[in-house]
């Protein structure tokens, strides 16, 4: 995306959002229920009226999903960035106001102008359009599951693996968190931690974060005990993660490794996890995306453990406000930067890029648009919440910053046409310190993607 276009689009978006957002907050729930009952396409009294438009929309969507390179290169002028973003905003506003007739009409016009094989704006708008279409249909529609179709477990794993390999996104989060854990472990050796480390990971996912920690711990040459408690989405995922990590750890003779996998639904049990004395306890809140109410309960349990260190990595596009349009806009800015950054990592024709966007980023977009934030109010930032629960921020060491900059140099790619200036190495990726050195962020151009911070009990 050309920088001048980006600035123009962002100014337009901010202006439009100021116009469409209700200055007095959300409409009353009573009015929304009434509008939903009247305007929902599935309302039996209006079924015939909307049926034709929905089927037309399904047809143009099907054409959009075809991976046709010739079509993506031949899109008309209205397939350009500013027009697409403007159209998407009109649709989101119509959906927010339950004006489904306008939303359907504009979606019918939007789908032919976007492509999963087009430029970064066309691609991200295509996925946001799908999310809005699903929100219009609601889960009661027979077509909802088709639009919201989940990629298979294998597809999700391959997409995650590809993004991990080609982009510094996840590696920045994991390497920064691991560096903080190692420093806390080394500091505790001065007060005798028996060279034992217990990490509690609330989002162990596929376990990709931990091989580098295992390798780093083993380099001292002394015997080290590492116990990892990981929370996952399913038993199958936890079993595969355990097998992968145990196999890797066997290659280091001076490391005693133990893995305990728990389902996320059992996260309240962490209060019983500190079974051994004189060990360094580190809590890993990396991509543990949760609403404030659930996070509050988690932090109460974490604080009771009195861990040596708590690592928090927050995704900047994780919506923290209840208003739909505000959440939509925040996420659109974030994912636009993510899609744009992939052009630096992979060529536009890459099937690997398509997999990442379809089966990982696209899935996140649809979930965001079709989920409701259950918080009754905006309770501020994660920083505010950490401090309210008895945690104080720590200044990150210079090693964290040096390591992050080195990572970007290693991840250099040649597909981005943007020149590198100053700290903006690796195309548009950059790292920078925040909060007086207590946080480290990864950004793409002028947009922050991730922020890592370290906390202690106070």
C-alpha cells in the first residue's frame, strides 16, 4: 500500500467514524431488539423480500472466492483502496443500525470489486465483507455456517506454521517473552531456586514458543529443571504439543523437562500449580486473548501464586471497547497492517500467503465481527488492569531490544517495494520502546501490532 494512500484513507476513516458513532454511546438495548426483529433477513414476514438479495449475494461471493489471477488484475477503478474502505464503512454502519436492506445492497456491489488474490486492501476488505455478511445472516441462517466455515485443524496448523516462519510477528512475542523469563530465572539463582523453573502458559497453542527457551536454558552446561504447565483448546492439541516438546527436550542431556497440559476451561486450577518450593515461577500471558471479566479472575489467581515474573504480550488489534463500530474500526486498522506486512514476507501469488490469510487471519476477522464484547464498560488498558490487580511494570533489559532488532534483520525479505529508512528495517517492520522502557512493541510502518511487557507482584 502506498504511504500517501494510507494517510488519505486513515484520515477519511477517522472522519467517517466521528460522523457515524453515536456521541451519547450505544442505542438502548430495547430499540436494538426492536430493530433486529423488524430488519433481520430471517424474519418470516420479510423472508421473501430479502431472499432474492441473499441469493444474489451468495452468487457474487462465490465468484469472489474463485482464485482467478486474471480477475484480480482486471478489477475496475472501484477496486482501489479508498473506495473499498469507504464502501466497507458504509456497510458496517448499516449493520450497526440494523439497516439490512442497505447492507445487502452495498455488499452485492462490494464483492465483485475485491479478490483474495488482489492487493492487500482488496484482500482484507474481502474477509471483512464475509464477516459482515455472516453478522447479517445470524447463526440461525442455513447459510451462516457456510460463510463462517472453520478451516480444518490441519489447515489452521499449516497457516500458523507458515506465518510463524515467514513473519517476525510471533517470533518477536516469543523471543522477547523468553528473554524476560531467562533473566528472571538467572536472578532467582542468587537466592537459590535449585535451578528449577516452572512456566505457566495460558495459551500454549502449538508450543512453538518453548524450544528456544529449552535450548537457552541448556546452554549453561548445568543441570536445569523445567516444568511447563500449558493451557490449550483441546486434548488433541495438548497431546501433540507435549509429544513435540518432549521429543525436542530429549536432545539436551542436562535438562529435566516435564509438561502438564490442561484445558482452558480448567484455568481456575492454577492456584494449585505451585507444588514445589524454591523454584522460579513465570506466568506467560502471550496472546491470551480474553475479556476483562475473565482476565480479572485469572489475574487474581496469578497474583496468589506470587510469581517471579508475569509476561504480557497484547495484540494491538484486540478490541477493548463495546461499541461495534469502534471495535470494527480498530480491528480494520490492525488487520490492514497485517495484510500489508505479508506483502513484504511473501509474493502476491503465494499460495502460502493465501493459506495464512484464509485459515488464520481471516478466521480471526470473522470471529471478531460476529462476537459480542461482554464487558459492561470499557475498563481501560491492560496496563490499568495489571496495576489494579497488584502488579507493577518492570523495565525491559537492553538485551530484549537488541534481540528484537536482530530478529528483524534475520527476517529480511525482498518482496516489499517500500524503501528501508533508519530503524525501519525488514521493509516496514520496526521495533521501539514504550512506557519509559517498560514495554517493547513491534510495528508495521506507523501501526503498532504487538506490545510486550513484564510485571512483578508489588
